[in-house]
C-alpha cells in the first residue's frame, strides 16, 4: 500500500509557522507541496508545485473573487472562500492526478509532527477499504478538515474531487451558509452519504466541538497548532504528548 501526503502554504505562512512543519516532518510518505508563490522549501529537497500552474482554475477563482468583501470580525473566515480555496484545489488535484498511491493524507501546514507512523498504522486507524474518506467529525459543528484522508482506490473518490472543484469553478460555494473549506468538504461529503449515492466514510472524531484532532487517535502523532494562541505557543495546550 502506497501513501502520499499533500499540504499547501505560501511564503508568508511559511515564515510565520510553516517552517515547523518541515523541520519536524517525520512520516515516511511522499510529500507533495502546493504554493502560489514559493519555489522551494529552504534547506530541504522538497519540490514545490505551483498551484496556479497545476490548477489554472484556482488562479481564475482567486482573481474573480479576491475583491469580494470579507467580514473583518474574528468569524469572518467563515465567508472567506478565497482564503481556503488553495487547499481544495491542491488536494483535489492530487486526488485526480495521482495513479501511484492508494491513499492520500491531506494536512494543514500549521502542523508539528511528533511520532512517526507507517502503512500498518494507517491501515489500523485511518484507512478503510469500504470507505471513500476519513475525517474528524464534530457532530453538528463543521468537521475539522486540517486532516483528511482519501482512499484513492474508491470508485467514487475522483467524482467527489471533481464535485468539490465544481463548487469553486462555478462560484456555487458562495451560495452556502458558510464557504470556508471545512463547510464545503462536509457539504459535498454528505451528498455522497445520502441514500441516493450511499458512500461510506470513516469518522475518527468524537462528535464534540473544539480541538478534535488533539483528542483523536492523531493527537499523540502530530499537533495541529490552529489559531493565533496555539501558533504563538507553537503547540496546542490540548496536545497529548
């Protein structure tokens, strides 16, 4: 079983916190990196893919919508589709154009790695042959999509990726109540879980709000330092390490 990992960030975010991702990355899986303005990762051999070259529709979406007003309040990110579109386009591009791997881990760049994992760990805790994706569910709240896993051999996974892209290609994302990526991943996933399509997905969350990643099986493995306070500390107070 072959596993790949994908993340995305830009030069500004690399300087703020992304450098810790690459300083600590210790998983034995191929790492794909997408960026809109980075040519490489300092002091590494990692190749950075230009998101605009790889997925021109991403640049078109950004240019078409970058002047849309965004609420300056702390919850303004809920309507900021442009901010999070890079992740969607990068992850779906990997799903659609990856014939070498069986599974794909999609992970935010504001992550710090603790314990190495391997294919056997993925098979035990994350991958399910009969499931299209694995996610961190938080009940009625939108899922934590700093970590997503896709079974690349599932018969519906490429269609799911195309439908995700379509939400942005057509600007349909702006018709949703919220248009950040976590809400959109959930919105399309639930369509696939409906009685009409009946796709199974694997929920490794505990159904509770808050920092579900830290409470999950992933907690001892890596830390998602989400939000300004955690980034200032460069760790999560909830971390189980």
